């Protein structure tokens, strides 16, 4: 992800731990973080494996 061209314009990657800390400072409560991996075709015709996480949150009451 760090090598994609748009990341030089203020884009920031977060670890799962950083994401959990930021969610804890918001009006949301985290319910789950799941890690995923996908294989996609890059523009240069090569397969690239991407890892990413998805955070599921609920509005705190």
C-alpha cells in the first residue's frame, strides 16, 4: 500500500492497534476487526497479494 501513488498525498496507514486506539477516542465502540487477504491483478499484469483489515463499529450510546 505504501507504494501506491496516492499515498504521498496525506494518506496514512494504521495498524489494528492504532485503529483500536482511535476508535476508543471516538463516539463509536468497536465490535470486531477482521483481517483479510486478496489477490488482485496489478496494472503491470502481475498478481499482487493485498492484506487489509475491516473494523466494524457501532455508535456508542
